[in-house]
C-alpha cells in the first residue's frame, strides 16, 4: 500500500467508496428495520438476491434498458418486502418473545427464498452487462463510468431517503415510532402500517444495491448471505438504528476492504472487515453513531 | 356531549389482572383526579382509556363512541389526548417537531401552524427552545412540551399522568396553573397524581384506587376531609 503511486491510491479510495456506498444501501435497510421495530431481519440478503434476479430477467428476457429495469425491479422488491412483513413478521409482533420468533421467521423466509430461487432459476451464475462501458482519466486516476454511475445512484438514493425521513409526514411517523412506539400511537400513528412500509423500503434499498452490483458481481441464489453479513458488520460499526452510521460505516468498510485486498489478497476480505469492526468496538462498543446505553 | 364513561372495566397485563370492575365517569369540562399509591392501577386506567391497554370486560365510551374496540392510534381523533407518565417526548426530535407530532392525526399543516403559535403563547419558554432537541431540556420544560404536544391535538379531554413527577415545587406550581387555564377553556381533565394533596386541590371530583380497584369516589373536598384518605394519602 505504501509503495503505491498516489493516483492509484486515490483510485482505490474511490473504488472503496463505490463499494462502500452499496454496503451502505444494504445496511441502511437493516438499520431502519432495527430502529423502528427493534428486530433483526435475516431475510434481508434475499431481498438483495431477488433484486438481482428481477433485474436480470427484465434486462435479458424482456430486453428492457437499465433505466427502466432498475426502478421496476426495486418496486417489485418493495412489494415483496411488504408481503413478507405482513405474512411472516406482522402476525408475531407484540406476542410473547416476538423478538426471537420474528428472527426465526425471517430466517425461515430466507431459506425459503433461496431454495425457491434455486428451483426457478437454477444454480448457474447469471451476469448482466455494464450499463455503460469505458473509463475516464481524471488527474491520473482511471475510473470506470459504471462505478461512477453506481456512486451517483447511491448518493441520489441517500438524498431521497434523507428527504423521506426528515421532510415528509411518513418520515415523521417513522422517526416517532422509532423513538417511542407508545407515544407515536397516542398521537395517531398507525405503527403497524409504519412497520410494514419500513420493511418494504428496506427491501427496496437492498434490491437497488443488487441492481447496481449485478454487472460487477454475479447473480446466484446465495448472493445475499455474504452481503447481509457485511450489512450487519456495517450496522454494528455505525451504531444500531443510526442511518448516518450505516452510511459512514459502509464507506469505511468499503475503503478498508478495497485497500486491504490490493495490499494482501482477496481471501482476506472478511478478516479485514471483521478486524476493523472488533477494533472500533473496543473503543466505542455502541458504534460510531449509536447511543450509549445508560 | 363529550362524556367519558367506563363501566365494569377489567384489564390484564398478560395473565396478571391490573384493573377490576372500574366504574368511572368524566363529565365535559370537569377535572377528575385519580389518586392512590404506586401500583394501584392509576396509570393503567389512563392507558386503557387511550387504547394502549385493551379492556377484557366492561364498556368504555367517549362521546357516544365505543372506545373498547378502537385502535390506540384512532383514539386521539375522537378528542382525547394523553400525556403519559415520564413525558415520553420524541427525544431526538426538536421541540417544534414534537409539537407538530401532536397535530399529526389532523394531517393539516396550516392548522398545525396556527395551533403552534397558541402553544408558544401559553409556554413562551418552548418558543425560545423550539429548535432544541426535546431530550436535552430540563424536566419542567419537557413537561410543558408534553402538555403542549397534547394541546396540539385539540383535545376535549386531556389525560395527565403524574405531571408533577420529578419537578421542583416552583415548576409544579406553574404546571398546575397552566392545567387550570386549559380547563377554563372547557377541556376536561383526568389527573393522575401520587401527590394526593395537589390532586384534590385541583380537581372537582376524585377517585381513590387500591390494588386495581376503585375504593372511594366523590367530591374532591369530601375526599380531602375523609379520615381514611387523610391518614393514608395526605399524611395528616
């Protein structure tokens, strides 16, 4: 790393930010669900997987351009997210030990969706072409258009999420529910509707990440699990339930991994991200943006 | 008219019965106190009225509407606002956002803005702190914000759970003066207080609860002079 020329180093930092922005999308969905419902969603990786397959089908079977296939894919994943929440999580909420039963239920959904994908689409890996080819040279750095596009989409998605959370009536209801569920209900928030829609939004964010990464990584029934694990690392690093934490945590992990992989080798990818996690948790057990439990 | 009536209400937390056969009436514009020691079920009565706890038996009516089967989030639109024990503000929202949450159910930002000015007139302190995060304010300011949030809902009946809890005597005086002002505008009030003295001085009528049951009720002045109440709750 230290013998690397500066432009190459900067190039890798940008690649790390691009990768990290996708981790941030996946993690922000997990953190939204944790923040509002106080539950872990183990089917999150499968929403990512579904996003990948739906995108693949729209591109290769229907021949749609990415500009149409991306919004359609994430809308469909949003609807799947709503359905999964209503059918598997919603009936358990508020019952004894629901924190545990919802976790098991989403794990069940995860296994179901993986096997369904395996039966429907088979185990052969699928790929989609780059949306745009070519690279651009900026002050000695060579960056691919595809990666820059991914970064632009991620930033756009974050701005939309910020607007949704901070400036809309639904965002007020969501934040109120996250801070105090009973008080939100007392002032007219149907918290169960907030839970369902939040689940859908989280699924759509994972689906969006999948459409963006589809041309770089390949699509398979098992593509979700490693990314969800990475999502959990990012969420814990950033602070459970914190949206800015998920973004910053994602970018930190993305950069560290990218630099680590070119310095050592890609086999060390997971070791590197978990080492960073453990190291940061020594000093801030509540995560970068989390709130210290009193 | 907007009369609240509970009759024969029982409620449970899991298997544990918290309320037994509660009969309670609040006439429009009245201040009714519920007194009793810790754990007597006072808070549960309020939580049942506002739908956070579902009654297992009995009837619960407000303004001719059956609240026993209503969802918790629909109760506020029938004119009941609940200021819960411990204030329960949205801690990481600003004071102004908290107040606007009080008007959430009306879904009318213009109306909300009008009411906001009224609350700021009633509590000038909140106007100064409008951009501050609610969780960082003092206890007294938080209590004002919690009452302000409830007023933003335009209630005809206000449920107040331990408004004096943890406040300095001077602040308590201000809070109770405000409560009387709100009542003077025709808003009915159910006041749950551990400080029986304060509650009986403020209310017109009162109920005394023990172990989930109502054991005495009547005019506040009559309860104030009741020997058993004086001995057990007023320390006289």
